[in-house]
C-alpha cells in the first residue's frame, strides 16, 4: 500500500493492482475535499446527509488528483451486515 498526496488530496494505491493496465484504482481518505462539519472534508457518500453539490465537487477534486474522467468512475455498494 502506498500513500499519495496530490493537490492536497490523499489517496492510497496497492502495488498488486498496478500490474492491471486497464484499471486505475485508488482508495480515498478524508483529506482534500470541500464538505464541512461532521462530513469534512472528502465525503464521497451521497447517503450521508451532506449536500449533494459538495459530494459532486469532492468527486471532481478526487478525479482531478487521479487524472481520470469523472464520467468513467465505477461504483460499488457495500453493506456492513451479518
């Protein structure tokens, strides 16, 4: 695992995924976004109660730091249940 910082955005990558040429991957941290209060700062969750415009801007900032097109994102839905 490697920590990267670009344009004040922190994200993690894994060496084992780097060999897959057709997939760009990153795991966000909470640093570098525009959300405030309990959602600060890099909130990327639309179900959190944060303002949607903040979340969209956070995605734009995150994608810019990763040099990827926001329209090419793939999302997963994770639940924490038994």
